[in-house]
């Protein structure tokens, strides 16, 4: 294992290792724009640069198991010491078994590699809450160590496949991948400050949902020869929900920290958000920044200038900031598309253009951003993957993060959010050297338009490139449905060296 932090105070659980896996098949968004007639410059600025697609023999379980196995090998983890294996996802396909599927896959691969299996005394929960499932799994692991974990280890894996119907507004925000986190009672990379974390949740009705009933409606994913997991979503409404719930979790964290909101934003060395696409975190950060300005003295020049430019008053913005709109009630009243913060949104639009806010984004939100732009939307894996990219970038640029504070803001449609302060521990570079974020993105196989469309719609495509080994793949799907034995629909897997 990587070296000890040398800390003598009470152990604080946290992250000691990270390992990313993304499928090799890639769709460059510049190519996608040429296929679909979208403007590349706009898509690049708002969304990112590319997204990955699972191969026909891959699914969310193969992605997750590959990330776990690579984590174990990268960090020399003794599988017999792992007492908690949690799976954060929103695209798992078995409604009975959770992370135990992953342990079965990993166990057999470990044996194949001449390593011991995972401990038989192993908890195997699955956490499902849209894009927040991975954060909940991570908090669950930290609580395990705070209570009964002893000196055992935990592994949390966040894995998802984000799919949207071709031609929809979400198509360019697809993605697939997994990231595994090693959690220990004494963190060797990042401490989780759960004592000061903030939480928020509220029911949003039809905000980004995946009800089973949609599969039986003729208009859903029509003319597609296979079952799809496209979400039911409304872009504007889902954006309002993301921003509002992130605000509430941040406010709860600020209350528990007992510091001014502007300090909570400016004191971290870097801030990482759930990232469905590149622009969304920037939009949320602008709302947080404006609300923090409202706590400044009345003579704050920036706030005065913004209000004057947009023809409003500080009092009007403050009134919206202190309001608590019921977004679901607005849906029921037929006004879901109406902005719940119309005055604030105008001022936020002006704020985003200021040098002050641009400087804030550059200094607090740029670390790892370029690497994350190559991933697409990874749902539960999006936030930890961005953190991994940031740590590896800091390492490559000799940025000393020792004892620095970071801030993680997670979000899951439906609707819930978490704001978690992080601390980079001494000797963090030893663990960061093993992350291998850039390595995980190497040797992509770019799809043609015909391959992408066929793979997307049917899970079959001609002349696909050979996928490298060191991964799991599906070898078959059960077809028996007899009285004595049934495995109908059960996937079987193998590890390819």
C-alpha cells in the first residue's frame, strides 16, 4: 500500500486510491457535429470534446468490475482485507442483486491472476439515486469505517452508461465509464469532512426519471429493436432542479461550517461539481457566487454594478434568494418551464461575463476540467472522475495540494444534493501517482457515423475495432426457463487478460 500520512490524530476516513475505466470506443463531438449539423464551437464550449460508448460485449457491470480490479492491482490491495464493496449507479440492470455481481466477477479474475479472493465477510450494497448514488456509497463507506469497519478496507465503485435518444437535446451528453475508490479509515489521498458536509433533497416529480412504465408506451424509443434506458427529462426544468438543490446543499454546508458563503467558495483550492456537461457546473457556480455576494456589505461594487446593468435591485435579488419555490407544485400547476428565479437569472447572466467571475472559474474550477471534457456524462462517476483528473493534473504540474481544502458538490436528479469539504493529506502524491487518469483515456477507437448509429440503436455494428484486454466482457446470456432450473436473462462474464 502507499505510504502512511504520519498523522497522529484520530483517524478520519477518506479516499486512498482511484482508478478509472472507460470503454475504448469513442465518439469525438466534432465528428458528431458534422454528422448532425450542430455547431462544433458551441458544443465544445457548452458540452465537452467527446464521449465513450460500451462495446457490444460490455455493460455497466463489466465497466465497474474492470475499474475495481485495476484499483486492487494499482494499489496492491489485499482483497482479504476488503470488508465493504459498494456500487453507486443508476444504470444497473438487475433488480435483485447489487454489488454481489461485481464481487463474483472480480473473485474469479483474482483467482485467474493468482491472487486471493475478496473476503467472505464482505458487505455488498448498491446505492441507486441518479447521479448521486456514488456519493451516497462513498458516505456509506466512510460511516462503515467510523463505526464497525475496524482496520478493514472499502471499495466504492461508481459506474454508469448515459444514453439518450438520437436527435434529442441530450444526445451530445452521453457517456460510459466507471471509477473505483479505495476508502480507508485513515485516508492517504483525500479526507472526507462529513461532520461539515451539507445535504438537501426534495421531490421533483418528472425531473429526469426512468419509470418502468415507459417501456410499454408505443411512443417511447419507437422503431428501436432493443430495450433502451433513455430517461424521461425536460431540459429547462431539470436545470432549475440542479441549480436549486445544489444551492440548498451548499447553504447547509455553510451553516455547519459557520463561515460566510463567499469564504466557503473562495477558500478551497479547487471546486468539483457533478458534471453532466461542461457548462452546467459553471452555471451553478454563478448562482452560488451571486448568493454569496448578497451577504457582502451594501456598498459591494460588483453587486451594485450587476443590479444597475440588469435594471433590478439588491432587494429583489435578495428576496428570491430567501424564497423556497416548490418546483413540483409548479409542475402540477403547468408552469414547470418558468424560471423560479427570474431576477436572479438575469443578474447571473451578467455576472458570468465579468472578469471577477471568470477569474473565479479559472482559479477554482479549471483543475482537471480539460481531462473531464473527454469523458462525456458518466452520471454517478462524473464527480469522482473530475476529482481524479484534477489530482493527476496537479501532480503533473507540480501543484502542491498538501493540506489544501477542496470542495465536492454532488447532485442526483429526482432530487438531492451533497456538499462535502475535502482535505488533501500529506504524502498525497504517492497515491495520486497510481490513479492513471490519462492512461485510462489512451488508445481510443473512434467510431464512424454508421458504426455509432448502429451501435447506439441495436448494440451491433460492423467492423468494430478490436478492444484491448485487461477488462471484463459478457460471454453469454442465460436462456433456460425450466421448472428445475432458470437463468433467463442472467449475464455471464469473463476477464480478458
